[in-house]
C-alpha cells in the first residue's frame, strides 16, 4: 500500500497523461491548431510579476511553450493529490460522480486562472470551445478517480452511510462556523478525547483570537473574498472530522456543513446590521459569540469517542 500523497501524485500524473492524449487526439481528428492559452497565461503571470520571459524571440517562444506545458502538468498533479487526500479524509463519492467532480475541479482551476488573469473569458466561449475543454477534463477526472479507487491507502477503511444525526450536527457546526470561522476546526478538536493538549490549546487560542479580532473596526466582512472561503473550508473540515469520529462517509455531512456555513455567514451579517441600529455593535457581537459557541458545542459534544473499559482476568 502507498500513502495518500503518493497515490495522488500517481493519479494526477495518470489523469494528466489521459487529458493530453484526448486533447491531441482531438487535434489529429479535427486538424485544429494547438491552444495558445497556456503561453498567454505565462505571459500574463510574468506581467503580473513585473517580469518578462527572457531570451531572444525564438528562445522566448520555446520557454513560453515549455512553461505553459509544465503549468498544465502542475495543475493536473495538484488536483490529483487533492482528490486523493479528500478520499482519505472520508469523502467517498460514487465513481461517476467522483470523475465528474474531479474533472470539474481541474477545469475550474485552469479556467479560473485564465479568467482572473484576463487571458480568456469563458462567458464568450462557443459551444465547441466548451466541448473541447470539458471532454479532456472529464477524461482526466475518470482517470484520477480510477487510480485512487484502485489503490487504497492504509488510512482508508470502509465507511458506513452518514446518519441523519451526523448530518444535522454538521449543519449546526457549519452555522457556527459562519458566525466564527475558527469554530469549524477548533470545536471538534476541543471536544475530541483523542486530541492532545497541544492541539486543544491551539484550537482554544484560535477561537479566542477570532473572538477578539471580530470586535476590531478593521476586520473585513465575513462575506468578503478574504473571509468567505476560509469559513467554507473550516466548515468542510469540521464536518469531515465529525464523520471520521463515526467512521461515516463524509459527503452528506460536508454538503450540510457548507450549507450551514452559508446560512451562518449571511445570517450573522444580517443580524449585525439589524442590531447595529438598536444596541452597540460589541453587544451584538457578544450575543453572536454565544450563539456560535453554543451551536458548535451542540454539534460536537455528541458522538465523541469514549474509551472502552479494559477487562482484566482475575
């Protein structure tokens, strides 16, 4: 058996090979030109860094082509590692769903980067452009999913279906995370008998720091580009931790956690704006602190592992 990271490297490499094969097959069948997007992306990255690709014209073109290809390989391997780590964490999607999800993630990473850099706008793509992009990425996802399913890791054990109670508790933890982003990961750590003292002190410190920072005037809104991704990631991680306690498939709990994080984020923001006209903001914040901590405890205290009594022969 191999580790999750090593398996992810292999899965990403296999998926990238399949993606390139399907792309080149499409070029051979239709006689179309190779995409210039990778080279344009390298130019945009260089411009953003205030640099240029060095060399004479031919050397620079060769370097742009090589760097574009290497960036594609890097993206493919990175998504493969992520897919492997997610599976090890307890997210067990059906094969077809996992293939589509992994392919979509790789496609979103590539196209999101080009859109952010102004290289390409997917909104202007034709139907043929979408097909040319989606089909190779779907093949990539299928290859990655096949590898990670075929190569189990020592940490992976059979997972049972998530119970309704676990899903509801993940939803509550997500709402708490929408109130205070640190609660998603910190609350399961603080209530877990398996967590060591160092981990619990760190989790408590993270919660305390956020409770303090939330009262500062310069703290960005929770629904900003800086705050919202962190809340979603923390809610998903907390739901995965609760699922691991019960050896349950984490798909439904994570989805519930993400839904709860959205509700808690916008609900908490709405509460603070409504309360701002009635009480001082710090009082509204303290009330929200209490609600968030209470929901987190309600979500994480049940279902804790308890040590079994050791029976000794008399």
